[in-house]
C-alpha cells in the first residue's frame, strides 16, 4: 500500500501519525513535505465542517455531548480523507508557503536539511495536537471537570469554553460581569490578584453564568466556581452529574456541590478556599495571567488537562475585555 493511502486510512487520533511522518521523512523528504501540508489542509476542512455543524440545530432526541464528541471525531476523519484522496488545492499552497518559510524547496530537485525537516514536522505535530486538544476539550457530561480533592472545584460549563465565549452575546457577558464585579473585587483583595482574573475564573466555571449549577427546582446555587461539597462542608449542597478526568481521560460521575445564599458569600468562600489550603499558595499574589491559570491547574483545582489554557484564553480574550469596557 502506498504511503499516501496509509495516511488517508489512518485513524485521525492515532498518536503514531507523526512518528510515521518522521520515519517517512528519512526516506523521502519531498513526500513528507506533502504529507504535512495535507494534514494542514485537513485541519482547514475540519474547521469548515465544524462551522456547518454549528449552524445546524442540535436539539434533537439523540443529540447530547457524547454524540457531538463522536461527531467531531467523524468530521476530523472525513476532513483527513478528503485532504488525502480528493485534495481541494489548499495543500499545494500550504506546501509552497512552508517551503518559503524553511528555505527554497523544489520537490523535484532539492531536499530539505535535517534541521529544516525537523522544524516542518514540529509544525505538523503542533497542528495535529490542536485537533487532539480540541477533541479532549469537549465535556462529556454537561457539567464540571472534577478535581480529585474533595473540597476543590470543577467546571460546570457543559461545552468548550472557547466556543461558548465566541458565541456569547456581548450583552450577556456584560450583564454577568456587572453582576459579579463587586464580589470579584473583594475576593481579589483577599487573594492579591487582579479582579478580572477572578471574573474570568467564575466565567470559565459557570459558562458566563449561563450554566450555573442549579437546584432541582431550578433556583440558583450561586456556586459560580464549581466548588464541591466535601466532608468539611456543613452547608446545603446539590448533587449533579459531572465530568472527572483520570489521566486525561474524561468519565461521567455524580458529585455534590456547595449551595450559597448569595453570590457575595460564594465569592467569599472561594477566596477562603484558596487562602485556606496550602496547595493553593502559589495562586496567591499572582499578577500574571499565565501564572495564575497554571498555578490553579498545578494545584489540582480541576483535573481537566487543558484547564490553564482555557482560563488564560478567557482572561486575555476579547469577550472579557469588551464586557469590562462596557
């Protein structure tokens, strides 16, 4: 079977894909360049398919987070196959562009140096990693990314935070920021961090307030940080279905979460939780958004392997900036 046929029929999430591409580069650098460009074209086609899916209604009887997850994988596979078997011309342009970036490349006469080929393969690996991260970022349960600690938090947002932020109406974001800002300011003083970091964290955990944990009768829990009701919690709680990651793999579980009388008390408890536990010490006093987000992930606030990246994108994203400016 020819190399291009192997690539076309390879499972889109195969972790050995880039190893095979590197091995092929040692034998035929020109073919490896084409394969890498083909992967980029597949990612572009995947974005087109995703836009089409997003434009279609997704509230059917069998539509849920699990079905959408596997539909995403199917779309990635379709995009890869189209790019491999019925190219649309993007790969050729990408190949030429990569060639210019790495030096003059004529597949008929020239070859890439080993360093140039390694740089190309790293670009391809990064592109493939983006697709893998997008798939792993999907929430399977419609609820949170649960931590392994009893009193820690988890994301109650049932969809990808980046996608939610992109589609969120600016007015909704502004309303959310206005509602929580005074409480975020007080919590930020306690933690020694900028207030908009705290706002962003609550936005991540609650989907900008649109996916706040609620009681069985629909009343709000005011728990915007997905804080669980562990053994140390003596107040009211609510049990919901959520997502917990073990070694990066999501699974559906049921867990109890704290219920507060008001948002003011929720933010106060959030600040108290971070200040009261030694493992969150690195979060305190953080003035850098990357450091703040990474410290929360490293301390085990949530088990989602992409947690820091999601939070940092909200902190630096246009949605929060526009809402704060409004």
